[in-house]
C-alpha cells in the first residue's frame, strides 16, 4: 500500500513512517519513548537488503491525549553508515514515487519534454 515501515531493533517494534527527510523522520509508536534515547532501525525495502539507521528521539507526544499511540520525531545520527543509508532510503522513496509535473505549471520551453 506504499507505507514505509521501520523496525525499531532497540525495542523490537515495527512502526509506520509518517514523514521522512534528510534530517530525520516521524513514526507512530504504540510505546512512549524518552527524548534523547538512541535507537537502531532496520528498513526493509522489497527486493533490497535491509538498511540500518540510527536515530535519537527528539520529541514524543500522545496522539490521543495521554494515551497511545505516540507520534515520535527522530533525528538521524551522523555516523557514516546511517548517513549513507539515509541517502539510499531517500533515493528508494523518491524513485518509488511517480512525478508527473503539471504541464500548465512549466515554462513553455520545458513542456515539449513531457510525454
């Protein structure tokens, strides 16, 4: 269905990714987590080896006023493996998306290149 899932290897929970950028991501977790804690994640992509990412909790807030699930913001660690795997993950996610620019928003000189 297009949902990106990450497995938090630190606590053994699989979570959906709601937002992803070069600096971090947001997940929905059944468990509350403390800011500053460091977790290792495995991202499984169909037809590719799992990617290992390491990130720290930036914020954790209840989605339902004091009860789970919890929206958790993560910041990627800046180690070499995580940085390289973030690039791979962003490439995978953007390649999986279909970009179909609206011809009306492009300059006339670029419209001729559209299928």
